């Protein structure tokens, strides 16, 4: 259950306090989980009052969602999913791939995934809010990009949802599972770049018009 918001509204918001609240929330959600984090604890960690937290974020759900959204947008912004011209598809997919691999290998993302996996059944709200605020947004944006590429006959994509899963699946593979379970550290930047280039090339070969479709 979400805690009740404060009735204090209408005052100008302080960007510095908002940033402090988000930073505190990220720290506590990663350390204590969603259920174990209270708005009061966030206020203490951020050095602000509880009403101040509620004046910026009306509920704990909203605070968690915004924290995930901002982290995602920092590394993989909406603008990355823009097909500027017919010759830019390869570059756009490469940029998305690099940003995505960087995102899923960030300490925050790895920590959050491990926390949710360790608390399956206990942190269902956290898992739902995380997926809706982060991965689902990325998936929908990628689907729109692939629809555009299909319409411009740059790719032949009958099922954009499946194609989107193929693209991100190629980028993660078994290696990311090994990182999540602590079997190996995240790839160094040079290896990430090579992996993205190979995955992008394979995806483009698979969905080039005529690859699976005749006529």
C-alpha cells in the first residue's frame, strides 16, 4: 500500500531537493528493497522533511517509477530511437545497442536485478513498477523504430515485438546472465563495442528485406 501524500501543494519546487530525494531513494531501494523503504526513511537520507518528499513525489510508487525512468533516460534517452534518414539505421541501432549494454551492466541495474531475483514473491510491486517504468518503455520505443524502418523498406519486420526481443536478446545473451549471478564481471568497453557491432550486423542480416520473405 502506498503511503498517503501530504496536502502541501502549490509551492515552487527546489531542483536541488528533488535531486537529493531521488539520490536517497535510489540508495534505499537498492539497499532495503521497495517494501523496506519508507518515504520517511527517504526524507531522512535526503536531509529533507517528509512533507517535502511528498511535495515532489505524491507516493512511493511515483518516486520509484521516476527514479527508474530518470536512470533509464540518462543512459538510453528517447532521442536515441530516432531514424533521421534512410542511411542512418545501422548507426542508430549501434548507438541503441551500446547504450543498452551500458545500461544493463551499470552497477545500479545489476544491483536492482539481483535484489528483485532474491526477493521473488516479496517484491512484486517493485518488479512491476520497474518493468513498466524502464524495460517496457524501451521495448515500445524500439518497436516504433522497427515499424518505421519496415515502412521505409529498410527492414522486413512482420512481428515487431518478436524482432525487438531478438535485437535485445542478441545484446544480452548468456554473458549477461553470468554477470547477474556473479560468475563474471561486466564486459570492458572494448568488448561491449565488439559485441554490439556483431549483434547489430546479425540483426540487420536477418531482417534485411528478402532474408525470410520472397516477393
